[in-house]
C-alpha cells in the first residue's frame, strides 16, 4: 500500500544539499534554476545542478532533496537519478499535464520554505524492475511504464506473454505495455487502458493497437511477474519510461516485476487524485 508520511518541525538535515534537475529545452526552467540556486545558497545549502549533460557529478547519497524543473518527463528523469538513494523529489511544473509535478513556478520560494521547515509529506510510488534475459547485468527501473513495441512501421509484432511464470496469450499488436498505477495516466491511457489510483500496488497490462479479438487490459497483482517473448524473428524495442530504449533482437525475452525500490515524491497535503483528473481532462457535470 502506498502511503504519505508526514514530516513535522524544522528539517534536521546534516549534509544540506539539494539537486536541481533542469529541462534544458525550456529557457524558463533554466532561468528558474538560477533563481532557485540563489535561494538555496542564501539558506546555506549546497546546490548541484543537473541539466542532462552528465557534468553535474550528481551523487544521490549526498542529497537531502531533488527538485525537478520541467514537465513529467523531467520528473521521471529526476526520480531515476536519485532512486537508489530514496531521495524525496519535488516537481515544479513547466509542462502541459503535470500529473507528477505539484508546484507552479510562481510558488517555488514558498514550496522551498516548506521543505526546509519540514512542512510536507512524502508519497511513495511503486516502480517496475525490468530484466532483459540473456543480457548479463542489465536491470532497468521504471516509474511509469515498460513497453515492448515494433521497431519498424508497416507490420505488427507477435509477443508471447506469460503471467506469474505461466503462458497467457500471444499478442499480435504494435506493442504491449506494463504500467504502474502512476503510469496509468501516461502511455497506458492513450492506449485506452484503465486509470488506476496511484496509491494502489498493481501492474496494468495493455496491448497497443492489437490486431486480434481480445483487446482488453488486465490489472495484475504486484507479485505476478510478466514475461515477454518475441516471436517470428521480427525486431522490436524495449522502452522504459519513454526514454531508455534498448533494441530487441529476434527471440529475445523480457521480464517485468514490481520493483524493490520506491519513488519518493514530495507533496504538500494529500492531493485529490480525482480532482486532478477532472482538471486535466476538463470534466464537468452535465
């Protein structure tokens, strides 16, 4: 079960270091990073800035917080950077949807003050661990989703799917998604998969444009490993949170399971997930 843990009182932090992870394609985010750096340094904190060029020397074990300055894509990258050290991540929204981010740019100093004062909660989100069988040591982690998709246009791929070690079904489709509840509003949603409360622990299996009668999603228990086996010699790609892409050769296999590590996201008060949905989709009563 996902929980939100409250912090009370002024934060007692020994290293007092914050990372600013910036979307380099958004000039406004880069400008806000400079303003944010000045704010934190004025409080006596050390600041590390990561703009995606690999030069920051970011070491999550030395961090107290990470701040994502971008959209949900930047938030996913930030979570990936600090996941091993379980660093809480605050998302500042420069994107369009902002399911994962909570703070708008004009409220950033107020949000920073609440962090320093300990006036926040940490929401824990399930991740997925991906193993590419036959590739020694390749283990990837996703917060949103894992997809196996066709590499070239014009044809489908055939993917034999197993659940909990037992054969389930061979899909003829453009691809197959395994999503977390957090990722249910991402690629899974565009593939007509179900929206699942982010506070649940579950995996969602959704085919992408299936060429077959059975085209429904499945909501699985978190301890049910999902296996993918490519058939017919057609090539595909493995995508993790839309950014890590690994080519898959003929007859390669992928296993997806609930991750041991959790993502820790900073929240100010418990968010109303259903209100967020109404706002993002412009839903109104008749």
